[in-house]
C-alpha cells in the first residue's frame, strides 16, 4: 500500500510516516515548508518528500506509483478546505483520512494494544519516558512521540511488540477516535479554544476519552478539574506520594510525568516499582525539553502558563545547582491562544531574573482576531517589571550573548515548528 502523508514535517504526522515505512508501507509526503523535522525524516530514509503542496506535485507522485491512502494533518482542512492535495485525491477517488483512522488500521492489522498519553501538557515527555522504560527493560515496543529522542526514532514499529505507545493529543478531537487499553492523563487545562469554545467543552472531551479507555491513571487535581472520582477503571494519583521524590530527575513536573510512566509500565510488565524508579532516574531527556543548544543556552517547548511553570521548575533547580540566574526569551505559540489565556500568565515566570517577550508565532490564525503585542501581554504578569518586549533580531542576539557572558542560564521558551524561536536560536548560536 502506498500512503501519502500531507504535513509530513509535523510532530504527529512525521513519526507516523516513520511507523508506516517500518511496518512495510510505501511512504511519500509533502509539507508547505522545509524544516529540521523534514531533514530528520530524510536522514531516517524517508526520501520521497517534497516541499510545496500543489496539485502538480502530488499528481507527479501519483503517476509514478499510485497513492492508495492520503493521510493529512488536522490543520489542512482548517487552513484550507479547498487544498489542492485534497481536491486531487477526491477527483482520483483516493482514500483520505486524518491520522487517527490510519493509526487504528495499524493497531488492528498488527494486533497492538494502545497505551495512550493525553493531556494539555506533559504528553511528549511522558510518552518519551514510557519508550525509555520499555527500551531499558529490553521489551519490543511500537510508538509515536512528538519530539526527537536520543534513544530511538520519533516513531517506530517493532514486529514483536505487544503495545503501541501514542502521544494522543486532543486537537481536533483526535483522541476521541481511540479506545485505549491504558491511558495516562498528564495534566489538563483549557486549550485549543478554536476547537473547544468553552472550558466545559474541553472537560467533556477528556471525560469522554477516559470513558473510552479500559484503564486510566490521572492526578487528583485533574480528577477534581474534570469532576471524576476513583472508579474501577480510573486510578487517581496523589502528587504528594513520597515514592515520587525518589525519582532523581530535576523539576517537579518531570518527576510527576515519570511517576505516571512508571505506573503504566508496572501495570503491563509487573516490573517492581523500585527498579522502574532506578531506570527512570537515568532518563536522558528529549529535544526541546530543557535541551542545551550551546553552553548556558537552552530550548524548551513551554508555550502555555502551565508548561512555563513546569519549565521554570526545571530551570530553577538546574540554575541553583550552578548558582546561576535564569533569563527567559519567550515566544507565545499563536495569537489566537493569547486572547483566551493572557489572564493566566500571572506568576508563571516567577524566579526569572529577566524575561524577554517577543511577538507570537502565528499559525492557523483567525483573521478577525486582533494581534496582541508583547507589551500588552506583559501587563498580565504578576510583576510586569521583570519583562521587556523585543524583536527576534540582532539586538536580541546581543542581549542573549550578554547574559551568557555574565554566566546566566538563558532559556528560549517556544512552541511552533519551522521558523520558530527554537529554530532561530539553533541557527544563530551554532555550537
């Protein structure tokens, strides 16, 4: 079967393309722009990728080897319901679907049990931690994780695996397409407001997802937020559990994510908790989660107040170890999010010596929304005096260099993919 992946440079579609190739499918794909992820996929042997998404380009691929299934990112019809690739596939009677239908096909064909990681924040780290534990135990595993890891590819299919570990996101209600064997909820707070207009809509989607899962682990705070009680298929965890403190990882939220992963692996392998804690304490981390670009300069995927607090907890522990100050460069992910969450920033940067706030990374924006400038967003901090508005330019380069020279720990916090702050710092501060 020839499967064509549209938006193959995305952190969800890209790993799925790798899984498909390893599972024996013919794979091709496209993206609207080149990026580090496209380069990564090519280095992993996915060579039939082109930049641009015109009718002529997909027609050429189809003429060379007929496409059987067109898998597209959820963003495609939202950005352009008349996209050339979709129109071409409709005209040619090619099967089209979002990634969830294709994943369910793989689960069925390969007889895999789904371990799903869902939540507003912590999904990628928790998923990577699950992959790490399975690998350390020497157990074959198929998986998809939304970031680069040093101990495997972003996606993998293993012939002898019993489980498929999947970062199961809620965007476009993707996670509601699945009925997991085991689910982990890493943290819940209202997000993706264009999909879930109200907080209650968001909460209801998570409750529905949990009801579809055979077994779920989640934290007490999230259970309270969702209005859930302990049940036969719901295990509510206490964040004050003293065993969590034995996980030797920096950052409160890293330890909490690690505990969820430990519980899941213990459940399906019967490996003693003590051994899993020892293995988790050796977790090497993953890209864009406090990843050091050059000495003193780090990149982190934090782009919501909850994720920022998590990143700050890690950064402050790391900085205290070296007697450093923490300096943040922050690029919000999408302007549309800011209209809903700017009142939640509050004290999320507490502990930072300085915050340099740059314009939001724009993606899938509503043209009717006013672009909120950094100066206005800064005023929603508990202490606006710690923050300063800057552009991504030579002045910012000089500011970062000044702080690095002074021995500060500089953390670039940003979501986004191609042409984000993350890619910019990698380009401007090459090791």
